[in-house]
C-alpha cells in the first residue's frame, strides 16, 4: 500500500503555541507530498507576555492561551481528528519560562496531548519543511527565516536542511526590551535594529551560505502583516499573501509609516490586525535588520510554515 493510499482521508492537526500567537491547522495528505487544508486558525494570545523580564509565564497569558486551545479542541472534534493524530508544540516563550510545566499541564487537559518543547533547531527544520514543500528545488538553495514573537529561526538547504540556527530576536522580545514610548523614539528603534544585527553575525557564521542563497523565504505574522499593509489589504487574503514578493523598499516604507505613528493611529492601517499593533514595530525592526544585513532586495513571503511542517511530519 502506498503512503498516499494509507493516509487518504486521515485528518491530522498541528498546533503551534508561540510567544505571540497560537495557531491550528487541520489537514490531510493530498497524495502528492503536500496537504489539503481543512481549517486554519490564528489567535494572538501573547503567551510570552513579560517572559523576557520575569522568566516565567504569567497566569493571565496561560489562561488566554488555554481558552483558545479549548476552542481548537472543539474544531478538531468536529472534523474527526483523533487524539493520536495531533501534534502540539511550544517554542520560545516556553523555552524561557521556569513554570512552563504549569502551562503544559493545562494545555494537555484542553487538547488531550501534552505539548512538545521544541528546540530552536527543531523549530527551524519544521519551518523549513513547511515553507519549501511546494517549491521547485531548482529555486534553491533556500534560506528560510521564521520571525516569531520571542525568537527567529534560520535554516538553509535545498531539499533538506544543511544548517540551522535560532536567535533570541522576535517582535515581542524587542518591543518589551527596547520600545518604551508610543511611538518609539529614534534611539529605541536604533537599539532594536542594532541588537538584531549583532545576532545576525552569528547567523552568517553558523549558517554557511546564508548570504548567497538563491531564494530567501520569510515566515510568520510580522512578515505576512507587513506584506498585507503594503498591499493595503482591508480583508486578509491568505492566497494573495502566499508567495507574494516583498521588496526591501516596501519593508522600509512600511517601517517608516508604522514606527512614526502612535498605536491609536497605527491600527487604522489596512492589513494590520489591531491585536498585533503594539508589537509590529518591533517586528519591523527585526525584518529591516535582516534585509539590510543580508543585502536582500526582496524576499518571498510564505503562508506555509511550521504548522505545515508539523502536519507533514504526522503523515510521514
């Protein structure tokens, strides 16, 4: 029996509990090595609120996240996903929190599966698999970066990951550490960009070929939001965002606009979700630094990411 036949009709669920967002994908194999998506959900739960300062998850953040997980369990039940066909992972915020087991126990009660604590390397490899699964290998080697709330993962390769590194840079971490004013002061923006560039020295050293990759792919909410703002997208359209080519000129323009507005004005930019408005400038600082550091004129935006990598791993 072929893999495609064995997995036909089997629905799997992937849950990514990040520093900023909690997301769900329910999918099945398409018979060609890819996925048929049945449901995708994304809620900003800010699990990593204050983790960089306190080193622990706050009760309100745990409660917000578990509430969303309970809703996701209902979605999975409605689609016939069995408990054994679920993979739930936790990333940067959980890695940094001394009380992560408190959250893991509550999450297990909500979902029926205990979260897996991913290493930065695990996260990078899953993101790479998801982002490159639908691309022609002839466009490689690919440099994939997943710009999250607490960390950013880099991975390079063509069909398999050849090198990967996770750095402690993300939209929530930079915002909480440096951006104290609304709008941020110029010196705060410079500090956030400078810290990111310092970490990128490690990427250039530890991820050979990162400066010369044929295709650079950007993942996660900061990148997709900047693309949506550039497009003036009043209603989010995943199909338009997926594989959109985002230029450095556009990134710098969106950065200048969002960084000079207070939150009350910033939320009126089409394409910017209000719940993301307080951390998007920190995310912009990271993306601007990445594009400047690597001399990138453009990146390919991908909506296929770690969730897709997790779902594909369940179907192996």
